[in-house]
């Protein structure tokens, strides 16, 4: 099946789902939640946002759908709205660690996007965005060093800080992990 046919099929299925929202069954929800992921994979964010929003209204406790909705908001350029959704999601007391980490990664992405979209990289807003991105990536990585994606993105943001003259290097890449270090020169009296 070619991409256009696949999208047409996803579009038709989603339109049917949106019309059926008033009389939902558990099976309908499962289908719709899969459609949100299919729309993400097809990069059809306008339609994805409609379906994810509708699911959020009917099932506000679904953390994965909330996270996917926030990802969609980022893709559509609604970054501060996504940050609000993600912060609210991460504040949930019983959130699974995997969802907490995924939300942290998306927060880092949102803040990094703010940094990249600001023309003045030396502005307080740019500096704050980059610091927030680093913190968002740091927390999940430090909780679970197996989340190397988060660790790598954190180092990327720290390298952006160095490149922009906001910081001096504070990380080295080790053989199997990222390890903080202080230069020998800084430790001398």
C-alpha cells in the first residue's frame, strides 16, 4: 500500500471515529488510541490533534494519549501549550516511570525548540530555554542511565551552551556512559 492510500485509509477511519465519539465503547477507544499513533507515524498532526483532544476529553487519565497529544502540539508549533500538558502529566502521583521519562524527553524537546526558534541565542529567554531542556533530559537519565537517548540529548544541549558561550564543558563521553568531570586545571589551588 502506498503512502497516499495509507493516509486516505487513516483519514477515513479517523473521521468515522470522530463522528462516533458520542457513543463510545471500550473497543472504540482502543481503536482510536491506535489511530492516534498511526496518525503520528504518518505525520498527520492536524488530524491527530483532533482525535487526541477528543480522547483526552473522554479519558483524561490516559497518560500515553496525553503524551502523544503533547507531542502533536509540539509538532504543530504550540510548544508552550505542550509544556503545560507535559508538566501536568508529570505531576501525576501514579504516573508510570516510562511515561514520566517519555514526558521528560518531550519537555526537553519543547524547550530546545524554543531555544532554536529564538533569534537572539544570548537572550535570557534562550538561556532559560536551554537550561530547562538540559534539566528535562537530565532527570530521566539520572533516574535510569539506560535511557541513553535522554543522556545524549542532554549532552547535545550542553554542547549548544558551550557553543553559544553560555558555559564551559562539563561532560566527557566515557566508554559506556556519560560521566561528569572537572578539569584538572580547575582543581588546582
